[in-house]
């Protein structure tokens, strides 16, 4: 009888996927971040511009 050495399960633990790879592999999260980050930046920019307008006497 011939044994197949390739069919044995390895006892090595599963390799953990790095955080950045998991982040970049998720297209919906990238879409969400691509919409939310510019929106927040432009809102903050607008608030700062409005705050710099001098008050009328």
C-alpha cells in the first residue's frame, strides 16, 4: 500500500493575517473610509472657516 505524504494535516498553527492586510482586503470598509474621512475633514474645515468670520458690531 502506498501512503500519500501530501495528505497529512500539518500540526503547525494557522498563520495570523496582519491587520493592514485584512483592512486592505475589505472593499466595503475602504469605500466607507473613503467617504467618511473626506466628509469629516471638509466639515471641520467649514466650521473653522465660519469660526474665523469676525462678529458684526
